C-alpha cells in the first residue's frame, strides 16, 4: 500500500507559506468584518459561480450527499481534480498533469449550473 509523502507535503506547505498566510488572513478578515467569505457577493450583491461550494463540501463531509448536490453539484468534479492532483503528487510522487479538457468541462459545468440557478430565481 502506498503512503502519503508527508515530507514533500511539508516542503510544499513551507514553500507556499506566504500565499497560504494571505488566504487565511483574507478568510479571517472577511468572516470577522463582513460575515461573508465571497468578495464577489459582497461587492455586487449577487452570488458568484462558486457560491455554495463551501456549504456543499461540509454537507458532503457530514454524509449528506443530496444536500451537498443541492448547494452546488460541481463540487464533485472540483473534488475529483483535487484528489487526482493530491494522489499524483503526494502518493505516486509523480508530476501529475490534469487533463485541460477536464478542467474546461468542470468550469463550463460550473458556469452552466450557475446560469440556470440565476435564471430560475
């Protein structure tokens, strides 16, 4: 059984520490002062294509698959990209390139779902 390469994961986290710090700081500031993580929604008062992904992710973690799909069904595709990249980098220890066509498909799916959701409101 292959194991996670924690040494490489630790190295990557260290190399990206400033970017991760900025992201964490952004999330803390947005939550504390605006009670909203989405700057798009804050500025335009309109949900963005990614709205619902966080709720979908936590619903999926709680085991509520249907509720997760109701929030944003594109989460399943985005998670598959993350899992493939994580597996390739930290378990197989190879440079894993995700297929550009799949990323285009996932992006289009996210936008199409977004447009349908907006038109139905």
